[in-house]
């Protein structure tokens, strides 16, 4: 079984940037390849598309009163990927490489 990884803030920003370059219709296979070329983990086309659609829907549905906020940056949690870089064991391991 493949271990699932959350989208990071940097990956989410890269996805938004790549999608801005697309024309009318999005070619999700090209989007996935461009994310991999930028050094992000391999993901399926469905995974990337679903993440984008969930984030887009969450941004539209901000009219309801908010209940959950990010512990790090304080933004609304729904559809949010925190852009604050964590200083944890994974960040320290990457810095040693």
C-alpha cells in the first residue's frame, strides 16, 4: 500500500502557478509531470485534480461562519494548506542532505 502524503504549502503554490499557465482546458497529466519536475512527490492525476477541486470549493464556501482555524497561521482551516515552513524532523533531515 502506498503511503499518502499531504500537500505542502510550497506544492500547493506550485500547483496554482502551473494551473495559471494552462489554457481553457487543464491537462492534468502535464500538471503532474510539471510538479514532479519541480521536485515534489509523485502523485496521480486524480489526486492532484481532486485536491485542486476541494480547495476551489472551499474558497467558494466561505460564507458560512468559520469554526476551525490553522494552529500555525490562524487562517480558516477549510481548504487551507499552511504556507509556514515547519522546523521538524523531516525539515532537519532534508537540510542534512
